[in-house]
């Protein structure tokens, strides 16, 4: 019941944000977030890959760093998307920040599950 | 997007050149090679002998691989320079002529032919104590190297089988040793090959004006004749190339074919090539392999030990590495000169 109420509240929040920024504005902000977060994350990931290649004996350590970098990417995308929305309408009243935090949490959960799968299933299978 | 770009533009403009410079360090390759520690791989993951499947094997037999990075980026070069575990060398004049893909192909050819050698040696040894085991092989000459000046460079693949060359006065040479003798008078000769799919093709190869050579390196291999070999085996694809797993692959195959379990519950690893007569051969990347084995916590590590007086003998070098990085080699680092040495050492464990 509680979950149902929370989902309903989230839906209302989404509708309010959408009305205020329009779908096009939201997608534009998200796109900006993805572009700039990618520009920041690409060198970080490249550094991790290259360090891992010369330190394969620390594979799990680097796998954990990848997962942390993926968390960082998710949060950066949402943070930058929020900044872009705020720049579009500095006087906005809807809870865009709260909505993006929920979005970030969902993606973080997805990254976490994928990361755990890599640590416990894929890497042991590939290096067995 | 525009709002964010406008806001970030002063910072972007300031960081653009350092950013591009950093990307250059991260992506521009240079003509060096880096050897770094890798891991160990149980041979059972790649070779499957369809025999003795109920046999309980308490220990494990693993090959050791290192990360041999051809043409690293500047960033890797710098990171490797400061790492105590890596070795950086300038690319050899032979390797520098090849693309990374060609180096990979050569490495896999080495690995495939090494597995064939392991099967032959292990089956021959096992046949002495197990009459059910039979082995047959054929001898083939394969393309192992190509010089830049080789005519029809792209049409000849590594691993293609050399069949014959039509030499002076119509003499047909079919073995490596005869090629030079029958290709004296002319500048070009017809060479016949068989590709990986079994198709025969003939190409006219011209001698290079400067070196008077055709620019092709051929090497003779014994390959298993599956028709008369028992039991059958499967060799799975793997991402690991090179011939250095030969010795340990031989031990694994032998253990699958005999009644007793020669591992005695030990986590066995090692390195070394295998010759058709069962002799172990030198490998590269000794430092990284010793470190890899040490990090993996193996019980015993076999390494070629052929000449105590030779400063670059693998075992001698391994002892030097142990001293350099502060590892105690006693009890787990074992120098061997042949497959039989390993069998004898493991047999002594039981005693």
C-alpha cells in the first residue's frame, strides 16, 4: 500500500516536472548531462582500463573501481541534467531534483547488480 | 544543452588543450612492448580429453599467462615505467613490421601447434603405461613469418601449409631444405599452398632485389592425425596465445591418460615450451610469470632449467627475480629440463 502511494506520488511529481519543462526540455537536459558526463568519464575509464592491463593480478580491485566509476557516471549525468534544467528555468517550482535523484538511484541499482554479477560470475568464469 | 554549454564554456576553453593532450597520452600507440603479470589458467578449461572421465583429480594443473602488450599508449608506457612488476622493451625489428592483428595470429599459431606437440608427447608417454592410448601424426610445413617485401603478402596467411615450389628445370621441391637449392636461376617461382579451409592455391613469389629472398618463413610441425589417435580430444578456443603453455599442457594431458593422479592434490603451475622429444624450452617474460604464480598462490611452479651457466636461463633468471622482489623460491620454484623431469618430481612427492 505504502509502495503504491509512493509510486503515485512519483507519478504526480513526474507530471508536474513534465508540465513545467516539457518533454523536449527534459530530454535536452538529459542529453546535455550524458554528453558532458561522457566527456569527463571517458578519460577516467581509459585510465582504469590501461592500468588494469598492466596490473591484471589486481583485476578485482580494478573491477570495483569500474563499478565506482559507473556510479560516478550515473550521478554526474543526473547532476548535470539538473544543472541544465535549472539554467533553463531558474525559477522552476517542480521537484526536478527529487525526480532525478530517483532516476539516479534506479540506475545505480542497475549498475550495482551488473557489477555484482561481474564480480561473482563473469570474471571468475573468464579467468578460470 | 545550449544553456549548459554556455555556462561551461569558460572552463571547457581553459581545459580543452590539456584534455586533448591527455587523450593523446591515452590513445596514441608507440612501438614498444610491455610485459606485465597476468594470471593462471587451468588447462582443463582449454583441453578436454574424452577419456577417464570418472577419474578423481584432486589437484590442478595450470598454465601461466602474462599480459604482453604490443604498441602500448604513452600513458601505459609511463605507468609501466614506474611499476616494479613490468618490463618495457623496444619492439623487435621482426615484430615492428607486423600489425597487432598479425602478431595475434602468429601468437595463436604458436599456441595451436604447441597444443599439438603437447598431445603428441603426452600420448606417446602415456602409451608406454596404457596400451589403450594410440597416437599418430603427420608432418607439415606451415607459413610462420612474412617479410614486408613478400609478393602476394595479403594472399598468404599465417598457418597456411606449404606444399611445393616448382624450381629450376621443372624440379618440384616439397621440403624446406630443398627450396634454396632449386630456386637459383630465376627471380620468381610458383609456390603452392593449402589454406585453412583446405583449398589449394598457387602464387608466383618474386625474390626481393636487395636480399635475394622470397620473404616467407616456413616452419615444420608435427600435427596430430586424429584418424589413428585414441582417445579423442577437444581444444577449445581461448584468448591466450603463445607456446609457453606447452610443458604444463603436456602434464595435464598425460595425467588424463594414466590411472593414477599425478597431481597429489597440489595446485601446479608452470611455464615452458615443449619439443616433440619432450624437452622443455625457454620462454620470455620470466619476471612477470614468477610474480603471477606468486600472486596466484601456487604450490609448485615448474620452469625450464637447461643451462646453469647461462645468465638468461629461465630458472637462473627466476631466482634473480625472486631475490629482486623479495620472494622466497624454496619449496615451490622447480627448474626442469623436460616433461620427464616434471613426472619424476611429482612421483617423488608421493614418496
